[in-house]
C-alpha cells in the first residue's frame, strides 16, 4: 500500500496534528514503508498457532476483591492542570 502526501495531510487533519507541507512527502515515504512491513506480516503462516497474550505461560497474581473507600479526590485533582467542581476540565474534542 502506497501512501501519498494527500493522504498524510488528511490523516494529520483528522488527528489534529499540524505538519508543514515540506514534511508531508517525507512522512508519506515513512508511512508507506511501515505499511509495506505490515503487509509482509500477512505472508506469515499462522495456521495451527493459538492466540496468546504472552510467550510465557504465567498466572497473574490475584488479589482479594475487597471494597475500599477509594482514592482521595482532592489529591487526585491536585495533579490536574485544571479542575472545577470536583472534576477534571478537558478541552472539547467533539464539535
């Protein structure tokens, strides 16, 4: 799959990433290379290979399912760049 500068421009706009016109061709070449590598993965024979989450069969440690008081809201919100009324304030992303 070949990606051109127009596709890079469209993806950058959708992702709200500002890129200069001079970099679009370079990014198109880099992304095309990534897509070619991904297409090579389709050639790998995976018949009979079970899906797995890890190469090593390890049991995850379990903890007791205990009800707690929860975190300290004020301490958590102290890390926020902006908080109002006990909630995080974030920029609007849907118009």
